């Protein structure tokens, strides 16, 4: 039995009980060692499943928690898992860890036949060490918090410049990411390849929301594209 399938079954066992189950009972039901049950309980708890444990009594699923019904078809599961692996490979360490946790939650709610299909995922996205991953994380947080940044940048012609930017959003191009920003020096939109950022400092100053200085405005009014990924 694969780990993802075992986790699903463990939650199902606890969900179907009104009284606690000991680790020994769970190990017998799952056909694994007691030590494996302890590790699985810990993994589920970290993933957000509310399991309560009491020495000498056992484990129980907190009242009110309901394992969601199967809500994905096989292609939707494939899309979610591929997306998760891409986030893990191409973004920053914090998002990569969040993607791993989300993936564990998705797998925990799948029924065995779909889990078997997910285990044969025909995609592989190698997670190489990206030298710009820390910069990526810093810029993402600056975008989320609307904080200005000071950037030492090297362009395609090897010209250096130092800019104060309003980081508005990041655009993925497959092999690289670019930062869309409002440049205070140019008083206009500018795009910067993240892998060409030499140094980056997040400033204490926050920039205000401006209806004509944001990612959606740039895509729809400057580039002329429909922003299909805009929420709502």
C-alpha cells in the first residue's frame, strides 16, 4: 500500500469511529508497524487534519471534521499535481513547501483507484537549485505587501543601474521570471528579469494602491491582453 493511500485509509478509519483507536489497532488495520502509524499521524497533523491523541486511549478525529468527498476527476488531479511540482521547482522555498503540503492534502482525500493513477503521473519537473529563488521570495513578499524595493540590475547589454521600484507582480515565461514594476526613475512601467537582479533591498516604505499602476492594468491596457487569471 502506497503512503498516500495509507494516509487516506487512516483518516477514513478514524472518521468512521465514535471512540478513539489505539496505534496498535490502527497498525493491524493498515498492516504496518506501530512506528509507521506514529509517523503517519504526525504527517496528517502537519497537513492540517485535526487528530487528537491521548496516551493510553488512542487517536480520534476531532468532531466536526469531515473528509471531503472526491471532487476531482483524473485530469484535474493531474493538473493539480503538475502545478504543484512546477511551483516546487520554479518558485521560492516557502511556496515550494506550501505546494508540498497542499499536495499531501489533495492525495489524502483521493480514493484508492485515483491514487493509483496519480502515482503514475507521466510528468517529471526536476527541482534544480535556482540561484534566484531567494530573490524570487523577497520580490513576491514585496508584491504582496506593496513594499518598495531598491534593485541593482544588470540588463542584456551588461549595463548596470540602481532603481527604486514598486513591485507589482511576477510573470513566468517557462525558463525565467520577470518582475513587472513601476520605476520611480522612469515614472513608468518596466520589466526586469529576476535572474539579472544583482542585489535587492526591501525598503520600509510602502507604495499606495493606484488604479493605473498594477498588474491587471498593465496587461489589459498597456499590453492589450485579457487577464484570465484575475480572481473573480
